[in-house]
């Protein structure tokens, strides 16, 4: 318990220090990329619990993000709703007016996403592998179509004018919390039970693991952080619309995970950072080469080649540690 | 029902008539889904791989017939709006279909050989990610090569409305339904009655045993991809004939819907793909009578419902896990 | 001990909340100009879902920049155009906006076509005190994001209402049907305002159907529309969808006595060839007519055709105009200073562009008339001009 609190204090102070440092010395563009990396880390690490540890292949992460983003924005943002019958625009002041409301709104968003995780998790438990992937993909699409039709959250227009609350401090703090809690989870009996389910569901059940319950809990955990990340992303972009959370977004997160090595926490973090920074770095290459669109072609090619030559991802299921580094370096102990 | 028919306002239609019309629309729509779905279902049956790139093969099917038509001077020209292309003769229509089928068959086999075969023994997730990669590659490569703006497809057959008694459909839609029905029946017979078909079924049942029994597994898998791609190519040209603009992203939505249709019908089963396609098309259209806004969500709601009740799909075989 | 720890954490969280969300101040001023060049930024999507529109806009911008640089630049300085692809994604729009604002430090930024992407970029430019001019984001909320955000196109509400006025008053139509793209804010915006105005005038909306982005088969929607026997069909979509919709509407047997009507999204050289005659006798609202005999428009159309081998779309025309608007504002500001250019933009009066003569109003939006064009053969013929005051 003490260690948890200590870690939290360390993380929060670290985030605070980094936020100050970034604000003072680092160019805004770089800060923005760092912020996006932080959000990507939350997404990849939380999906790693569902896909990597528990082995449940989910393609619905963007749906949970959308729920988190919309619910938190609903509390922090001034809504302007056009009544399509009378032509009047109804203005509603934010429910949580002021910066204090940001974290509560984020948490409510996360909880709403977690509730959706429960709703999705319970019925889809019976499904395995590809079928589960498709069902979760369907769930994500349903969320998007619903949001596209809810006039009260702007329908296809989305919600503009989210307040500027997603500072590096909050993004890094939540990324830290997400990573630390995942480490604890991985080492707990719960985490080990999830791995058991991944390795052999039937055997796990025979060993007395309550498979159904744990699977749902993994879903809820992943969905909660996806919702948080959605809320953070919304407040960073300061506008949200259903199209931001399409199924390509889910795929992006899965690719981060697979790139780093499914089931490896550090792999997820590295994958998240690489796939956030790489497209930005390739932007200049594209500009120099005068081949608009080559960026995505390269991205796709890298993906295919990586899978062919290293299907287990960069780290496989191992974690990046000093020991591993030493072993990978030339002349190291094998 | 009769009352509903009777209350039609002059020139308008009653609800019952509208519903019938929507069913007819749905059958035409569903036939296309079915043609594409076959490709998903066959590949999944043999390799347990969701071939995400299949929607892009369908898109390329349309482009593979657009370019020959363009080189022969049958397309309109945005630089010169007054240019009226000649009517496309029937033998050229046939040639365009064959050309697109041949190119797509080759492309399908190429994708299998270079992207999927090296991964046959690694995890299914790796293969799935590769499939997503191939899909992204074809999409974005398509945007680079063909440019993003939609192209006007030549008029292969002059469209007209045909009155079928209670409902009316355009002639192109009727052609779609007929061609799809013929192709699906032909494919079913091929798989059930011929030796290569038997080899396909053997591979799908148990690939290792099939190899031991002397089946050329690699060849059979190549053939599976070729046939699936031919069906997608036909769908691509048929759709371009009915809805004559094509663009590099047209495979995205069509592929997703067709995949849903394949899962609905029971992935791995060819009659299942036909059933799933028709069911999806008709449900979407009928729901569309009442609200086109939510009709799009229907595909996914239907998918989740069917998966919950019968996880292996309507006509799929459910496999029990052995201990 | 534990209580103390919890208390400390609670306190620190409160403390950090208070300062963690600090708003970075505006850095007004800045020049973006060197000895002989002036940096202008452009961000549109040349890849992804809306690549077509971004590419058209960029073509227009490139043409204008080329012309201006050939003629000696802006106040003697050549334009150094910094372009980044927004890739049809809100995140990327925000990223490239930040890059333009903080790395390239441009004087003025131009972009995006889609309102959703403009909305993601606008806060970045607003925060950095850089004027942003959108060529074609029609959603009313875009320019509400701050005093540095401008646009030179009409808004959804004006355009939708103008179409309704034209249908009701000029064509004498009373029963309208709408088919909209539910995923596209432009389309739903136009549809909503058309619906409101048409009903307010006394007309009836007999059907309001929608479809999903990427749909190519509209049989369900058209069957529903046909059952309600409308006397006009409003299609607030882009030309690629309109080409298919119109053919399928005529294909399902809705006759020529029911014209179709739409907005500026229709304008494209591909519209008439791709719709294969189905749009004969239909109308759409536009910024200008390529057939306009005025020298300015014809010079633009000719220059565009020479460079790109195709006729310009309305998006290309707006892209072309946005550069000249910026040029005029810089010249009127008298110096290369962001705040001064901003003020000059806000005070812009009677700018003569290829998309009409317009002024910037107090909401930083362009006030300009809409031309209703009729499609006849392979020509767009102007039939009526509607002024902003006509729809009030």
C-alpha cells in the first residue's frame, strides 16, 4: 500500500516536473507529439491487458474511446444544440464549469466506457478469436453510428470548443497511473489468471479460474483506460466528431501492440511511441520526395514485412529491461 | 394488407408496395454482398484467416476493367465535356469482365504467395495484421496510382427501369441478381462435384491430413484465392456497371459489409455466404423503409445478435474444442 | 503515517489541478517574413477520405502563389508556401497546425476544407496569434473559435436557406425531399437549414433520408422518396455522390418534372460527364459560374486548365481566392505583422475574387451572394443571384 502511494507521488511529481520543463524549454510541436505519445501509451497498455494478457482479441477500443471522449466533453464543454424543428440554437453552459471539473469529467467518461465494457463483455464472452474481434468491431461501429445520429452531441458535426485542459501534466500523470497499475495487475493473481486463460482457457477453468468473470474484468479495465484516453485526446484536439473514432483507430492501437510484441508491457509502450512519432517523421520524407501519400504505403509495407520476418513483434512476450539490453548487445552473455 | 394497397395516393405507393420494392432492392444489394462474401468465406474455410484485403481486390476489379475501357476510348473525358464516348459493344463488355477476372485472380494468388504463405505457420494474429497491412497497401497504393477522385465508369449497358409487376428494378440490377445467382450455383457445384473442389474441401477439413493423402495443398490454396478474387472482380465490374463511379476507397465499406454477411451466414460455408448476403441486404433495405438513418447500424446489430445466438453463424458448423 | 500520506496526496492533487491546466498565453505579433520572402502556411488533406477536396484546394492555392510570385510577390517579397498534408484526420490537422505555427512560424495560415479538421487546427492558431483563413469550411462554429479565425465561403445556414428560398419562390415547389450524407457535417448542415427555411416559408418536407459515407447504392432511400411524390429533391452532397444519386433517381423512374437541387459541393468538371445526363435541368447554388464572362474568372479558368488539364472545381476556386485575400490583407496592413494582418482581414471590404465580390463581416465570415446555376447540356447557366439579405 505504501509503495503504491509512493509510486503515485513519484509519478505525479515527475509529471509535474516534465510538464514545467516542456512548457519552458521545448517547442510546442514537440510537446504535442509527446502528449499524443502519452495518450497512445494509455491506449496500447490498456488494450494489452485485453488482447495481450487475456488473449481476447478486441477491435472495439475506439468505441470505448469515443464514449469516454463524448461523456467527458459533455461535462466540460458549452453545448450548442441546433433544434432542427424550430431553428433555435440552445446553449447549455458546462456542467462542471472550470478547470477543477476536468479530472472528475475524465473519470466519469472512463467509468461510462467501463460500463460499456461490461455491457459488451458479458454477452460476447461465448465468442472466441476472430468472432470476438468481429463482434467488438461491430460494437465500435454501432457506437459511431449512434453518435452520428445524436443531435444533442452535435451529430456528424461533432462537438467543437472543448476547453484547453489536457496539459502534458495530466496526460503524463494518467499514462503513469495506467502503466503502474498494469505492472501491478500483471504481477497479481488476477494477471496470472488472465495469462492462464490466454494460454489455455479450458485448462484454466479446470484449475478453478473463474474464466467468465475475469474476462469481463479485463474488458472493464481496458475500457476504463480507453475512455480516459479518449477524454484526454478530445481535450487535446479540442474538437471531437464520430469520424475521429472509426474502426481504423482501433486497428491503429492493435498495430501498436503487435509491433511491440503482444503481451509485453514495455513492447506496448515502445510500439505506441514508435507509431506516433514515425508518421510525423515520415512527413518530412514525404515532403522531400514529393510523393504525397507514400507515407501510408511505407507504413503498410513495414507492417507486412515486420509480420513476415518477426511475427512476434519487436520484443515478443519479453519485457525490455537492462538485463535484456545487455543480452542483446554484442558480446553480451547469451 | 389489401387496405394498405388500396390507400395509395395517386402516383405514390402504399406501404406494402414500398416494402415489396425494398425487398427487391435488398435482393440486388445482397447479391453483391454475397459475391464478395464468398471470397472471405472460402479463404477463412481453408486458412482460418480473415482476408482483410479482399475488399481491395473488389475495388481493383473495377479498376482492372476501367483502364482497358479507357484505353479503347469508351470513357468520358473531364478535359473535354463535349466528348461523347461510343456505345460499348457486347463483346467488349465480355472482354472487360474477363480482363478484370484474370487480373484479380493473378493478384489474389500474388497476395497469397508473398504475404500470407510465409506466415502460414505463425500465429493467426500475425496473419491478420498482415492482411490489414495488405489492405492498407492496396488502398493507399490505389490512391497514389489512380488518384483519390472518383472516375466515371463507362456505360456498359444503358440503364432503364423494368416493371416486374409488383416491383420495378433497373435492368442492371436484374443482371446483378442473375449473374450472382449463376456464379454462386456454379461455384457450389464446382466445390461439391469436381476433383479440385474436393481438394479444397479436404484442405478446409484438415490441411495436414489432406497433404498426407496427396493433395497439392499450396496449389489448392492458390486456387482458393484465385476463385475468391474472380468472384470479387465480377462483383466489382457489376457494381461499377450499376453505379458508374469508382474510387480507391470503394472496397472499404463493401468489404466490411460483405465480411459481416459471411460471418452471418456461417463463415466457411458457401451457401452461408449467399444466405448471409441476401439476409443482410434485405434487412437493411426493409429497415430503410422506416429509417434510413439507422439502417446502417442494422448490419452490425444483426451480426452481434446472430453471433450471440449461434456463434458459428446461420449455416456454419460449430467445432467443439477437444481436450 | 498512512493518513498523512493520503492527505499529502490529496493536497498535492488539488495544488496541481490549480496550476496543471495553465493556459499558455497568446503570443501576438511576429512576422513570418525574412528579407525577401514571406512564409504562408497551407494545410489541407491530400490523402485519406477527403483527399479529392484537399487536392483541388491545393491546386488552386499553388496556381495563385505561382501567379503572385511571377508578378513580383507580396510587397516585393516572394511567397514561401509551407504545405502539410492533414491526411483527413483531426489529430493530424492539429499536429500540422502546431508545426506551421511553432516550427515554420508562418505569417498567415490557410486551410482546411472540412470543418471538423479546421476546428482541430483553429485553437492552435488562435493560441499562437496567427490569423487563419479557411477557404471552404462552412460550419458556423469554425469562426467562433477565436478572433484570428476567418473564412471566405458561405455558411451552411445561408446556403441552405438560399436553396429553400429559390425552390419555394422561384421554382414554386411545395413538396421537397432531402437525401443527405449523415456522416458529413457539411451535408447535414445544409440539409437542416434547408429544411427549416422551406418549412418556415410554408412548404412541406415529405421525406428526409440519409445514407452513410461511402454508400454507392441508394435504392432504399430513393424508393422512400418516390413513394412520397415530392416535386423537388434536395441533394446537399458532394459531386461524386450526386453523380450516382441523380442517375439512380432517374433510373427508378422519377421524371424530369422533379428537378434536383444542391449546394456548392456539386461544382466539378466531373459532375456532368459522371452523371451521364441525369442532372439535365437541375439546379445548384455556387460561388461563381465557370461560364461567367468576366475577364477575371475566365483568366482563372484558363490558367487552371493550362496547368492541370482539367476545369477547376469550386474548391479550387476558393483555394485560389484565399491566397489573394491574404495578399490583399497584407498589403492593406502595410507591414508583415500578424496582429495588423488580422485587423486588415477583419476590415476587408469588397474583395473581387473569382468566387464573387465579398466583404468580411463582424463574425469574420464572408458576406457574399450565392449564384444559382442551372445545368443545361454541358453548361452551368446562371439563373439567379441570391443576396444574404434576401433570406433573412
